[in-house]
């Protein structure tokens, strides 16, 4: 992405309702937190605030954010500058591949929010990522990720391949322009691929930008299998950010795993 594209991406992709609070609570007692696919730093302010006992919330000692997109990381650095001086020192932002990372640090919490796991486009890279997670988890640490729930979608896919029609999804005011945003999807169910293209068109001068997001979705059974193959153990499954139980009709799948 270039700088403008990363800014429009950040304005389009705002996470799921409730995910900030969910991850903040999940990481509340962790001294070291690693967020994979940190993007433009959307969750970092929430991850810094602890929810420990006492009149004042504790601060997580360190929050590390890993992402391979340099422009999104640049946006995260801008977000970090908006924090207080003490909090800025607690945030480390690193360019890297979440399927191949190595740090001299263990983490009490490692998180991969907002469909990030689906950006790994084959089983091999998913297992590589999960094995990296296992190596970096502290002995009592937890790995938590969420994805859109694909069980019913995968079962009911009516065609092995299709392209849907481009449709408008929202409008964004940015840089003294109004951008109309359009979405188009391509399904290849045999490969479990659902690739989405976002097109941004300026009403003022007609400038057109395109951002493509490739996804390999997976049913819950496959994800659990991959977690176990990497030497992790599933501790809990949720179907909502309020920790409701998971079913194939749930909108999201949230997995909490520990070292096996």
C-alpha cells in the first residue's frame, strides 16, 4: 500500500463491535503482549490499559506489534505518537512476517485479531505461524485469535467459483475529499479462497484507488486441527466477544489456545 491507501484502509476497516474491550480484558494481567497483524495500531491504546485489582488500572509492561506492511506500520507509529510519553515507551512496532518471526522475548498473551489468520493463504504458513506462536508463549501464556465464522459459508457455498457485482458500502471524508467505497468479492471454494477488492473513487476529481485483500478461510474443525498440529491446545471457543458459546451460526469464531 502507499500512504493514501493505508489511510483509506484504516478508515474502512474498524474492527468488530466489542473486540477492543474483549482483547483489553484478555490481556489485562499480561506484562508482555504481542499483536500479530497489528496494522495501523487500532488496538494498541486498548492493550496498554490493564484491568488489574486496585483503584488504578495497571499498564501492560510492553505491547509489541508485528506487521509486514510498512505503510500500515507507519500509520501505527503516528498513532503511537498520540500516546502519552510513558505509554509510547511501552510500544514496540516491528516489520516482519507473522509466519516467520523470532524474538528474544516470551509473551503472556499473543493475539491475532480481526481475521488476520485468514491472510495466511495456505496450511503450511498457518502452521508455521502457530509454531512461532508456541515458541514465544510464556509457560502460562495464551494465544487468542478471531476470524469470521466460516462453517456455514463453506458448507453452503453454491458454486465453486463466482464473482459478485461491485457494490457501494460506505463513503469516507478524507483529505478534503469524499471517497465512495465499493466492494467486490471473488470466491474459489475449492481453494477456500474469498478475495475481496475495495475500490475508492473521489467525488471531487475522480481519482480511483484499489486495495485487494486475499483470504483463505477455514471451517472451525480445520482451524482446531491446525492449532493442535502446531503443538498448541485449544482452551476455549467463543462465538461472540461477550464470550457466548460457539455454534456454526455464530458470526465469529474466537479461539483461545495454550501450549500443549
